[in-house]
């Protein structure tokens, strides 16, 4: 098998996989996906920021407790 025929075979395989992306089990999800509106985007950013802040606060509290007992 020559290099050219092997490369053509690999390229055809990749192209067939890409063509079938919207038809398989993820097709319904891709069809329903949409860009969020400004209000929805603000809610997502706010909730994510609160979550990051809470995780940081818990980590800082653990560090302070460990420093108090072990330091």
C-alpha cells in the first residue's frame, strides 16, 4: 500500500466522521443549542463568580485553620 493511498484512506475516514457529527446521538443536542441572550449570560457569569468566590473562601478558611493549629 502506497503512502498516497493510505493518506487518502485516512482523509476519507476523517471526512466521513465529520459528516456524521450532526446525525448521531449528539445531533439533537447540536440542533437545540443556541447562543445565550445578554440576561442569561449575566446570570451565568454571576453564578459562576459566586461559586469561584465560595470555593476560594473555603480554601482560605482551611488554610487559616491549618496555620492556626499547625503554625
